[in-house]
């Protein structure tokens, strides 16, 4: 885990989205980081029809949303907000 000003960056060796996202969220201690937050906004780059790395891979977003099911109750990821027009 590395801190840049106020940003906390976690880096793990990529295996697959499910395992890697779990590892990096554990590494940065996401539950502690967001325990007092009322709203978490996830803004993937899905704005244009281009392949990664220009945009966020949809599989990555899916795994982050799955990980959101394990976050504290006050920090749920709402897919209706995430994907609304």
C-alpha cells in the first residue's frame, strides 16, 4: 500500500479480476477506509465503445460490484445509479 497525498494506492499481481480485486481491497483495508462514509461513488470509464485499457473492463466493474456486497451496510454500491443515463 502506498499513500500519495490523500490517495491510497494498492498494487497486487494480476491473476484474475475476482482474486485481484479482493486482494487489493484487503490490502488497502477498504472497510476501515470507508467505515464512516455515507456514500461511495464508483465511476468506471465506460463512456465510449473502445476496448480496455481505454475504458474500464466490464468484468472489473462486475467484480467491484460483487465486492460491494461485502462492504459495510452504509457503503453499498447501487448499480442503478452506476449505470443510469
